[in-house]
């Protein structure tokens, strides 16, 4: 039996080749409990060889990394396009509500529409994870697609803010959570070698969706009105969501009702706690530039053209590049390493560019850099989770992360709007920008500590 001991300060021992080949990050947790190494941990070892056994008995005709696996990835991309992409395009609706339809209402009141949408979109992640273990993921995806499209159609008949909160906010977000989270996590079960790239392709959909949905929404509002914009988007969601649901197939049969609704062995694991804490502070501010930049250019820069919706498009377009770059680098250098860099760049886009420079070029540069860095944060968090815990239960584990995301996004969105209405008197965006950037810096510090803790433990060789 190999005993896991920390070398004394006076004696430095060179690690043996055999020890390096057997040690994995997951073995640290086992060593603390069992006093021995465990070679079954779902992690990559130090020399880069994959030790994760992701094949959980799938008896279908298609293998991991096959052409069908990449078709599943493509389906997930389009599901992200019509769910997360529509959520990213909400800034266009927010601008219209603030400036035109509900001009007499406070920004904090109007922001409840987007807050409710984004919160329920992620809060239902745990329910998605539980139900995906009980029912066919294809059926869940198809039914939810019908409901989220119906929510947008019902929003077209809403004339008050509370009605839009219920339809465009809660109903849409709750339903969209299923095709979104399943579309992101199910492809991870099919791809083993290039998960970073696969996640980049999936989240490419949210960037493309945010781009063309923003343009479509703006065009429809200006030509046909907000009501027809809701109806057209609702029909598109139903057609694409239901049509692609047959490809969202998990690599295992639906199981009976799980014995535990929440697996506390995962929740209390220190690596999960670090990832969840970093996600709480990094993903909460992730929607703020989408919501504030369109109104910022009108209130501060006095630009009343289409610059507001163009900034949303810039964030989404640059996010396409950022996701692919982050995915490829994560496959090469590890998701945590790239995540640290990307979170810092997102914070710099707020504190180093947007805050000190009040000009059109500065806000465009800030939007572009935030798109590159901020858009890839969620995908790299999921990539890190898949390396830490494997992918057989990635939907459930990711659901827990999305739950923290939903709480964070609700708190951050409302406090940011409150700052704008009270401290900023509706026109001074200084403190909302500082607040967003500082939250990202807190996430950066947490990830640095997490990386240091992992690196330090890896120096303790058996």
C-alpha cells in the first residue's frame, strides 16, 4: 500500500516515474479519507494521460468522438442559440422597455423581466439534472421547447411589467433551462478527446444566437412592433427546439427516481466549493454589460442611433472568437489555467477600459474584450467540472453550478440597477461598472487560491 505523506522540510525526495504515472488530482481526496491512492478517480494525471472512464455502459451504435457525437454537439449549439442567445439579446428589449414602452417606470423595476428570465434559466438546472436521470432527455427537450416558445407568444399579449415578468421572464426561463442545459451537458458525454473544443462549438450557438436574435428583434420592433417580435421569436424557438430534440440523447438509459435529490458528497467536496464560489462571483456580472451598455450609450454618450444593439452584437461576435480560443487553449493547458486569465481580462474590460474612458471607442473596446473573455467563463467552468468529476453525472453537477449562477445573477442584476437608480440617479454608471469589475476580481482571487492549492498538493509525491 502506498501511503500519501507530505515530505518533511529537511528532506526533499525526487518523485519516481511510477508515482507520477499513478497520481491524479482526484487521488488527493481519496488519500485524505482512505490513506491510500485511488487510480479510479475521474481526472487527468500529471503527465496528461486521460484516466477518466466515461463509458457508462451505453449500448447504442455510435461511439464517443464519432461523427454522430459531433452531430450531438451541433444540436447542442443550436439549442444554445435559441435559449442562451435569446437571453443575451434581452438587452434590446430592455432598451425598448426603458426608453419607450415603460419610460415612466424605474430601471430597477423593469430589470425584473431580465432578472427573472436569467435567474430561472439557471435556477432550474438542478431540476434538469434530476429529471434527466428519470426521463428521456429527448422528450424533456421537446416539451420544454414548446413551452418556451409559447412563453414568448404569450408575452406578445402582455401590457404590464408584472405580466412580462411571468411570461418573458419566469415561464420562458424555466422552460428554456431544459434545452439549454441538456444541450450543453449531453454533448460532453459524447466527446472525450476535445471537450474544450466541443464546449466552444456549443457555446458558439449563444454568440451567434445573441447576434442574429438581437438584429431580428431590433428590426421587428422598429417595423412591426414589440408584440410581433415576441411572436416571431416564439415560433422560431418551437420549430428549432422540437426539430433538434431527437439528437439530444444521453449516453445512458433513463433511471428510476434517484435516492437523493442532492448528492451532498459532491456539494461538500472542496474542489466543487471552490468552483461554485468562483462561478458565483464570475457569472453573476456576466449579463450586466448586455443590459447596461445599450442604455449607457443613450444616457451618457447621447448616442441615439443603433449603437446600443450594435454593442450587444459586438459582445456576441467577439464571444465566438473568445470561446474557440479558450476551448483550444483549455485542451492544451487546462481549463483552470485559462479560466484565471479570462476572468482577469473580463475584469479589466470593466475597470481598465469602460470605467476610466467615457467615449464611443472605449465602450466598443470594452464590449469586444468582455465578449472574448466573459462569454467563455461558463464553458470553462463546465470543462473544469468534467475533468474533476467525470461526465456520467455532469448534467446534475452542472445544475448545481447553474443554481449558484441564478442566485448570483439575480442579486447582481438587482443591486446594479439599484445603484444606477439611487447613487447614479439613472445616468451615472460609475458605481455599477466598479461593482461589476470588483466581483470579477473576487472570482479571480478565488481561482488563484484554488490553483495554488492544487499545485501545492501535487508537490507531495508518494
